[in-house]
């Protein structure tokens, strides 16, 4: 239970990828890690711990063993979740009576659960400061907007199924009356800036409903962004707690952004972020190019992203023989078409580790008629080839603004990450 409560607290303090990385940055600094700058030479020392941030929304952190190393133990996860992003010049008149905000969908979300919830806006803004530009974290931190449903009296077929238009149906109500510039004024007031000095922003809606532990025996929990902050936070905790190493592998986590939109950004899994960081670590440890290749071939990675539990009302959507459930343990994910990286060898390695440590696990495969999406491991493998397996925890209502998972699974995943990073 304690692990789940800690996760829920982290999620509540992390309403955007920028806040999630910012919170982990503070935690790593407090744990004795040193921050690196990609624009400067890495000068690494044995026995020390480091991290580097890219675009304020992706993070790589690692510990250098005292006696050097010849391989890496890497956990990857992602910091982003499906949402609605605020467009530039966002005010729109609603029936000439209200002000709506113009937004667009980010990632493949379930739209219906976004209606009639207390929502706020968070992310980052860029402000002109003399001849330079400053970045500010932004969180309105209060019930600010709502996407309001059309009453059943005005759409008698609403319960028979409806297709939503992101441009017309999903715009949040912001204020009464109409008028340009009020959003910019509110943003400027929040960050103590002149609205004319705000040059740009990356701002997203988020669900303000607090996380909840529930069920007959408090066995379930619901929160926003369990996918994939559940994995990202567990990876961060495992690395922060693993301590210094005398010899062996370099324990490392890499948390990418933009997984929900295909990972094609400079901070995504298809970027050079992981490759460059591993290469620079190897160079700092005195490895030549061939030794770096040997290190990659000797390394292992866990690609951590959640999967689907069997739905209690739609069991036919799941695979006939692989039937993961909430609180069934860590998911080991399989895909014949390489949407996941697990194969016989890498899956057996992870199973053996969990059996040795007494960590509960279950296996996941999609229904063959309902293919799943890609995740991190198979994409990052296009840049640096490291033997990998896909893991996560089982969820219900994935990509809803309020997802559900099992309380005991949080601890099982954390136990796996601790064991893996201690190898």
C-alpha cells in the first residue's frame, strides 16, 4: 500500500511531463546525483551518480561503479500521457456567450471520460528576458476548465454510441462572456510576467480528481497518468535507492517523452538520447568504439510500459489463454510482430530473476484480432541494439484520464526494478 500511496502522491505533483521530470530532478539531486549538461563534456568519476535532462521532459540517470563496468542494466519508461494541448491564440467564442479554449488531442485518448470533470492546465511557458528567453513551469493548480457534455434531452441517442469531434465536442469552457487575451493575462499573472513577453508555451489539460484506493479490501487504485508514470516513478525510485556499486553493470534509467505520439521527437525513444548518453559514458570510462559495441551487446534493458488486464465486462477482448488481472504481478509482454521486444531468451532471463526473488508475474499477449500499439523498446532498439524485454503492470481503462490498477502490482514492479538494477 505504501508504494501505491507514494506513486499517487508523485502523480498528483506531476501534472505534465515537465513537472514529472522536474520532481525527479529534485529527488536525484537530494540523493547525491550530479546533473550533466549535454552541451558540455561529460567528466564522470567512478563511484559517482549522474543524470541528464533533455527538453525538460526526458531524463537519463545512472551510477558509475567503483571498479568500472563493461555493460549496462537499463530501464526505459515514458513521462507523457494522452491529453488535450492548448493551441496558440486559444480563445474561441462559445455561442457568443462564453469563452472556450481551442485545443487539440495529444495521443490516443478515450475522449468520453474527459467530459464533466474538474480540469486544470499545466506545462511550461517561455518568457522574454532581455535578449534571452526563460522557461517557467506552469500549473494553474485549481479547477479551471471543464469539457461539458450535451444533455440527454438534446441528444436522445447519446447512450447508443457517439463519435466525438476533437475540434467541436471537446473544447473546454474557460470563462463567461467573450474576449481576446484573457488566457494570456491569466497565464502572465500566474508566472508573474508581462503577457507581451510570453513567447510560447506547451500546455496541457489534466484531470484534477485525486487518486483513490478502493475495493472491498482496498485492493485497487485509480488515478490519472498511471500509464506510464507508474513505471517511470518505480524506475526512478529503484535507481535512487540502489546505492553505489563496487563492480558490474552501470544501473541506468531513461525516461522518454512523446511515446503517446510515436516517439519521433528529439526527446523520444526514436531519438539519439539513449545512444548518445551510453556512448558518452563509455568514452568517459576509457572505452574505445569496439568496447562500446561489446558493452551494448552485453547489456540488458527492460522496456517498461503498462498493459491491459482482462476487462470484467468485455472478456472477449483479451487473449484466450493469457489472462492478466489486477494484482496478478508484473506483466511480461509478448508480440509476434515485435511491438514488444520480449523473445524466448529475454523473457526467460526476466522470469528467472523474478522466480529467484519471489516476485509475482503474469504474461500478456494481445488478442490476435486486436493488435496493440508499439512502445519504447522496439523503437529505441533502432538506435542502439540492446537485448530487451517488455514489462509493466496490468491496467483497466488505459488512456482514460482516470485509470485503474492493482495496489500490490506497484510493489511487484518496484521489486523487479530493484532486483534488475542490482545485477
